[in-house]
């Protein structure tokens, strides 16, 4: 299930990047911050998956 979770986390990061870009383009600081938060969440989740992978070996 690790690869599926990593894919979901990557999608979350990409969605965050899109939100941040739209927020930046429209001067919407709330949307920009939400995008940054989504990117951070995706990164943290990917790091957790990497840790799980290390212990599975």
C-alpha cells in the first residue's frame, strides 16, 4: 500500500502548488497559505511513508 499512499501524497503536494499559484496570481493570501499547507502535509506524509519503508526491509 506504500506506493498508493505516496501517489496520493504527491497529488496532494501538486494540488497545493496549484492552489498556491492561483492564490499568488489572484492576490488571495488565504488560498496561497492553504496551498502551502497542503504542500507541507504531502511532504510530511511522504516522509512518514519513507520511514515505514525503511522498517519494512
